[in-house]
C-alpha cells in the first residue's frame, strides 16, 4: 500500500560525505547523494545565509537530497560554506558575507566537475546562496543557475549584466510573500538579465515552508534538469 511523501521521507541513494580544501585554506564539508541507477543530472547547492541559520541541511536541500536521486535520477551535492555548521558537520574558515566565499565556489566547481566528473551540472542557490552563485560561478561547464528566493542584496547590476552577456539559462523562483524581493520588484531588478525565467509562486514565502511548496520547488528544479522524470510522485 502506498503512503504520502512526508517531510521525513528518505528514499534510497548512495550517500557519501566529503571534504574539500579551498585555495585559501578552508576545509568544506558536504555530502553527495547519487542515484542507484539511471542518472540524469546534478545539482551543486548553495545554502541560505548562515547568520540566519542557513546551512547544507536547510529543509529544501535536505529534502532534495532525500528524494531527487530516487525520484528523478538527480545527484545532489550539498556543502557548508566557510564558517557554517550543521548536523552534518562544520566547515572551517570565517563567514565573509559572500566575498571570500568565492574560494568556496571555485573549490566546489572543481570538485563536482573535475573530481566527481558529474555531468549536466546546474547550480541551485537559495537566498544568500543565490548571491554567491550570481557573483562567483564562472566555470563554463555549469549549465545554468536555479535561484530560490533571490534577495539581490549583494549581487549587483554588474553581476546581472555578466550573466546576461554569458547567455546561460537562469531561472528564479520568486515567492509571492518573500521577505526581500517580491514578484513585481523582481521583474524590475532582473530586467537587464535578458534570459531570466521568472517563476512567481503564489502563496509562498522566503523559506518555502510546507510540503506543497517543497514539492513545487523540487518539481521546478526537475523540470529544468530532468524533465523526462516528471511528474514527481507524491506517494511512494
């Protein structure tokens, strides 16, 4: 007999903890969750601001790693940026508001692309994670960006113009009741990023609390990375 997918649902995957050294001497901890078979793509995930409790185990990312390898064949790579602690462990170094985090981004790009040799890799940023994605993702092998609740408080017009000229796809999920950037403002702020796909989500808030919003976020991610695996099951 089937049962609903719940917040606590954990589906089969190959889960492997890792450490990565940055070029400026920080040690980042994280976890890869890979499908048992039939891989479709990969996510490199940048978490919300640690000063507000953000970490690799923030609920959307934890649920993505618990579900997407099995449901969609998507490998998830989560990690704690410098100075961030979660149940999974602590990364060394000191939080730098998105500046020195460029070394974290560079190290993780090398890890997923050169060491793990993952394919069809997309960066997912959530809140603060969208800022470091827009500011620091450089490797041309990254397919594009998926932004959850972007505040656009640190990423500036120069960053947006760089991505516009770059041309790779950028999708942003904008909650109706976001604390920082609501849909109408997002349309204005992102205007110069010509290839932006803005998806306004009615009823949602910045933290995407509630199983319907988790399912919506994971569905939108899968629609970009592995659309052939939709719809995602809501019962198992």
